C-alpha cells in the first residue's frame, strides 16, 4: 500500500483468495480494516464490484487464507475485487463513490416538547420513576419474561465530532491480561431495563463473574458512551444493577449426584423485526450442557443472526438460575424422566417458530409483554 494512503487502518490487513481467475477480499475483512460496519463500505462505495460466495468457495476459503474466522463463513457472504480494494486503500476510493447519491444519516433523538396541559401528568410520572435497583428488585422473575429488543447504538452525525476513549484497555499488564484469560468463565445473566429522565435503556447479556480487567462501573461508562446516554444519570444505576444481579446469582449450577433432571425452558426472543418462540427441555444434572453452544447451533440451523445467540444464551441462563433457586426450597428433587418419547399430539409446541413482523406489530407485541411483566411484578410485591 502506498505511503500517501488517506485511510487510518485497524488491525491486520485482509488476505486475498482465488476465485476463478481473479483475486478477492472478504467484504467483512475490508470493513473491519477500515472500521466500516453493517454494510457501510457498500453504501459509501456503491460502484465496487461485489460478488457472493457459493458453497464451493466457502469450503476452500480457509485452505487459501489460513484465517481462523474463515472456517465458518456463511454461504452468500459478500466479496470484493482485490484490485479495486487496493486502489481504494491507496487513493481514498473517489472513483467508486456515487456523487449523485446522498447517504441518509439517521436523525438524532430529540426529546419532544411537552404541552402545558400535560405538565402535571409528566411531573407525576417523573416523581414515580424508579431507580435501577428498584427496577431490578425482581431480578429472578424478570429472567422468565420475553427478551425485548435492545436499545440501539447511538449514531453520531458527521458534523458532530465524538471522541471515544477506552482507558481501561491501557492500564493492565500482559501478565494480568493472561491471568484473566486463563480464569474459568462463570457467566451470569444480566438484564437492564430502566427509564430515567425520558431515556429508556433495555439490554440483556451475560457477565463473567471472574472478570478482573473490566469492572461494572467501567462497562457502564462504555455503554453510556456507545448509546449516547447521559452518564451522570445512568452510570451509577447501571453499575448498581449489575452488581446486585451478580450477588443474587446462585453459586451452584449443576445438581450433583443425580441424573436426567429435566426442566422446561421457553424462549421468547425479539431482535429487530424478527420474533423467535421455542420450547426446550434442559438437563440440570449435565455439566457439559452449554447455553452458548446450544444458542450457536440453534441460530445456525434457523439461519438467525449473531444477536440472537447472545439473547438466547441470556434467556437460557436466566431461566436456569431461576430453576436452581427454586430447587433449594423443594423438599425432594424433581422426578427423573422415565419416558423420553413425547406424544405426537404435542409436537407442535416443541418446534421453533419464527415470525417477521412489521414495526407496528412488533411495537404492539412488546407493549403487551411489558404489560404482562408489570402485572407479574405487582403480584410478587403484594
């Protein structure tokens, strides 16, 4: 690459591979190298020659590049010509831009003006706004609820310069990082659901209880920076919520000295406009069962994106946590399953169901589930 390149590159450069008589780069590798995610590369340079991988190309991709992440590239992934990308690296890619095309930039969130007639009602609502700790006081029960659509990442307009800093990545020695990587992963399901000063935050993920290089407070700062949330309102509640859920999580995760202790788990996941519903059985006595591996296989079978993997793993771990806590109050362990075969009349309830909804339908569905969640929490309180 020439020295007069107009780009700032990130990480290692993409590796080319042969397809037919031409050399290509994997489009996602080029996007990562330029920090252009979610099809931003193709939106900014629409004149690039773009092709897709077929089944034969995918099988031979890893043998040519020896890149680990090329082992599991999906069929239909986008690829771009090496000659054009090298020219883009060297010249800035003016030849591949469409001058007549304007790239639509999403408008930032603007808090709507409140009429005077509604001022009293809004003040009353603000006075009853719950803190993060109050919202999370029923943490065990909320893991049984549907996993909602997460809060989208805030988008910074071009005329607004925003500097993102990650100081915690610069303060740890190699020895500490190595020690942290060798520690056993104890994943805890975490759910954030709060509304403060008109800003609503919803997210679900798993947190490594043995993590030593990143604290909940540092994570809260990064999250507020990514979502462009007011840190002076959200950092403390997010930190308190994560810490309280870590303390409340049961230590034991496997029923020792037993076999075939199955429980029923229900998956109700929403990502974008796609809704996934499923019902599975999980053996509490099997230490080799991994929610992350199961989620990865399920998404691969159903053709779902990576955001579903995190949401499914969170939902499974949250429900397992609830079942483990319930078992501590039981006088006798759950009965062993003697008949592994199910009746044919109940097969439909044990099959995954995927719905693609419109924005209005998804919004209505989420509102209905929020109403059910609030009703459950009121029943627990009283």
